[in-house]
């Protein structure tokens, strides 16, 4: 399941082009639940790309620098050692 939250979001669609309407105070968040597959690959020269997909074909891609990916891996290892989620 993909959940999108768009705040203060308005665009104009004209002749196949999307144009911002109003101030630039827009923000968005995306959440993907019930992930069925995860892929990690190189992205350019300096980043890793994480690709998460659910069984409906919804996909979220996240690129991280290696340092950020290492921090995330350390957080997962810490949870694996202490959290009942991994039992």
C-alpha cells in the first residue's frame, strides 16, 4: 500500500506540462507498506539506491550516501540484537 500526503499542493496542467501554482511552501511524504521486494544497487559514483516495491507494483526509491547507508545498517543491527521484532 502506498500512502502519499501532499501539503499546500496545487499545480497547473497545461498542454502536457506541469507548472507550480502559488507559493513554494509545498511538502510531501510517501509511505510504502507491505513491501514485497527490496533491491540495493550503486547509483552514480557516490550513492546507493534502495528500491522498495509492494505486490501492487508501487515503488519507492531512496538514494543514500554510503555513510548514511552504514548508519542505517548499524541501526538495523542494533534492533536485531535488542528488539522483539526480530524474534
